[in-house]
């Protein structure tokens, strides 16, 4: 999924929706510094994920071993801890599943 696709999908979702498993902290992906990665997190608002994705667009991050990498709309996105070269592609199916796992006000997933 490209950063533009990620932003468009999040824009179509309810920004106040809290999902059980989402992402935060955009950074240059260690597996390919030209790609963007987000760290997994829990109980996060869709609007917060959207804000971080939008903020990453056009931002220059330093690669793990140096170099500057500017994230563009066509940049591929990953779900990976910062500094970790593993992780998984942040694709349409994964994002759809993430958006379906909402958290109710009592704190449990639905």
C-alpha cells in the first residue's frame, strides 16, 4: 500500500473510531530506507493515525545507517518497530482488518 492509498483509506473512515490494533511513529523502514514504516500500537484513534500518515508525506527521515529519505505519495508502507528490518507490508487487507477491530468505551475489542 502506498502512503497516498493509506491516507485515502483513513480519510474514508470515522476519525473518532478507536481501534484495538493500529499504528504510530512513522520512520524510515530499516528493510528499505526509501519505504515508510509505522510502529504497531493499541487503542488508537483513526484520526491520530491519519494525522501521522499525513505528517509523514514529504517528511525526510534518516535511514538506520545514515542518509536522508523523503517520503512521497508513492512510498510503500510497512508495520514495523523502528530499527527492525522485519515487520509486514501495510496493505489494504491488513488495514481493513485493523479498522474493523474497534474498541468499545469499556476498553474491550468488539
